[in-house]
C-alpha cells in the first residue's frame, strides 16, 4: 500500500491524499488551494493522478480547502462515490454551488477585462453544472457507523469537533492477508466549545495523517475571546463606529451567533448597550449554512441539544438579522448606525466582506475583528500583520479602523489541543505524517511531539509518496469492536439511555441484547439502530424554526 500526498503539503489549503493498494485507489479529500494568486493558480494544474482511476473519495468535511476541487475532479473524469457524514452532505449542497458560482463570475469578469486588451477569454475552474454533477455522487454515512467502501477497505467517521459534520476517519485496509489501520485527522477542533462535540480520541493506528494548522501556537481561552469581543463592540459603538467581522460562513458564524445569544442571556448588565446594536449576518452562504445547522441538531453537543429539547433556539436572539438580498447588503454600508456585520469570506478573499471593508476600513471609528485562521497571501493575513493600505476593487484603501485578531474563536485545535489528541493513541503509531500546516508550524510541532511523547514524525513539505508496511491481520469481529468502540458495554448502554425521549419499549430490547456474549455483528447492528434513533429523536424534538424571528428584508424596515 502507498500513500501519496497531493495537497496541503506547503500550507494549510488544498487537502488531498491518495491511498493506493493493489486493486484500489481512494482519495482522502479533494480541496481547493486558497490564498494569493500563486496558490489559486495551482487549482488549474493537472492532478498528480488519473481522476478516472479514483474509485471513491473519503471527505473529512465541507470547508472549501478540503472539498473545493470535487467538481473539478468530476469534470476531469471521476465517476466514483463521495463518502462523508450526513451533515457534511447537507453543507456540500451550499458550499459547492456557491464556490462554482464564484468561479463562473470571476472568469466572466476576467474575460471582459481580457477582451478590452485583446486577450483570450478564460474558463472557470468549474461551473455550477459541474458542482451539481459532483453532488449527485455524494453518499452520506452517520458518525460511528462501520462502512465498507470496497472489498478490502472499511471506514468509520468520528466527530472531529471542527465544524458541523467534520470527521476524523478510521480506515482499515486488508491487503495480502494483513490489516493496516490509517487514521486521517481532517481538521481537529477545539475542546469545550459551544454547539459541537469534542474531537474524538482514537486509541490505535498503524499510520496517522495529522493536521498542524496551529502546530506552534496557543489560543487564548474562548471565554476570554467572547468577553474581549464584547469589549471591542462596546468601545466601538461608543465612538459611533461599527464592528466588521470577516467570518467563515460555516462554523465560525454559527458559533458567533451562539456566543452572542448566550452573552445577551447571561449578562443583563449589558442590556442597555446590546439592545441598541443589531447583529447582521450578511452572507447568503452563511444564512443557508445556519439552516443546515438547525436541521442537524442531532450532532450537537449535549448542552446545545438540551437547549433545543427545552424549546430554546440557540441560533437566534432579539437583535439578530439575516440579509436576504444584495440590496440589503448594500444598505448596511449606507446606514451609519453602529452595528455588527458578520460576513464571509473569513480570509477576505471573496464575497460581500470585501465591500464592507471598502466602505468601513478607512474609518477610525470602526473595528475589524478576525476570528479565524488567516492563510499566507490572503487579504486577511495582510491586515492582521499590520498593512497600512490595501487594494479593494482596484482602489487603494487606507487602513484607519482598529484591527483585532481573536484567535480564541478559531475552529482549529492549537498546539496543546493537537498534542492532547495525539496522546489518545495507546501505542505509538508506526508513522505519523504531519500535513496541513505552514513550514515552521510543522517543524515546531514535530519537535514538540518528540519532546512530549518521544515519537518521531514525518513533516510533509512537498508532494511525496510513501510505501506503507502492512499491519497484523485483524478478524472481522476485532475490526467491528474497535470501529464501534464497544469494548466498554456500559458505554453503549449509556448511549441507549441518553437519547432524550421515552422510547423504552424499543430500547429495552437493545439493552437486553447487550451482554458479554453478544457477537460483534450483533453489537454493530444495535449500535446502528441507536444512531438512527438519535438522529430521528433530535429531528422530532427540535423546535428551531427555519425562519428568523424577523425575516423581513432590511429594505422593508426603512
């Protein structure tokens, strides 16, 4: 078996890794390169493999740097299936269509510009039609379900706690009478964060492919970040300014809504200030993604589930407004009332946020607050690093607003969190590959892993291929028990009893069937029944409505 690293090797975007056995070729992620012009150009390069030969894609989550070249893969001949969690499948409908639309509009704009100088028109990386073709290949799988992707590979998606639907993937590969286990971390989330569950720790692996986005950095505590954000809002509003927050449409935006909601509820001393300040979500994709979050409440953490079952709406509050069209978005920049605008993209590379920066970046009364990772070469990175002026729509704009970078809101585990996750392995893996990080971050994390655990790691600095040794043969029962995490039968019983509504008549049979003599296949069947019940119960129990409490277009309020 071989693994070929085809992306996220020289930075934090373009995640793409190829597993090859004697009979199968399987892709882990197929992400888009993001950042400056040089990174964007890489998206048009040929894949370092034949797309037609790829049997399937195993997708970690729906961020564009992990899924954004799936339509291109299909455009160039891929006809296999795309496996992901069901929540990721829902988000892909939003993310890929939006990405394709942006590519079409960008190529249209560039072609018009080329025509004025006698140059040839340009083709988009892919079209909405290509995105729709890719979406037809998506096959959702629930978390914790053991699934065979072919006759020699089985996978389980574990919650990564990064964004809704994000997965840490366990892959068992049978080859030449032996079984090797590969764990692909995807992007690892932060423990004890709102809405999502903590990242799952895995106990065993022969090989680990691990992200290192914050491999040499530590986050402030999240409670500090929300309090700091409120202080920024307070001081900005008092001087008559607005707070502009570039935010990733999936993940950070929903967390900000939740945090504002909780802060409003638990800090009545701020009521006089906050009641006067509207919070606008100005991103069509963020609006759609928030609806997907509401639909997938079954994968929220226990605290958020409890809010929902009690009839509360954690993704809504009095002053929250969603823009509905371009006119609404434009009006925000002509209304000088102090406000909070949360808009995509999070790195300021596209979308409505660039218009808001053009209209607000020069004004010293305003504040720009970054709440996520800013990749090298992006406009967001330039602003965080202290740029005094930037180019927006061909115009030079002075940076007069206050710039803040609240890394405590990041969806990526910091160095401490990455080390904690790696420490979950009870035996040292044969090899740990470090990807999805900048060069220094990977090098520093490799040194830290050696210092803390004594493990040697392999930082990947360029596209490369490695031969993987086979592991020991595992029986079908051993794989099932390891995959479903059912060596502790009490834990499975607890999973049954914590579903949240009265389904005793159904669950009593499952409880009675769980005992030390139960076969692995029987336990797998019970586990899958429980997972389906959990999903159904949360869907029925959720009282979140699909409409914001005030859904009128902003233009009607004037």
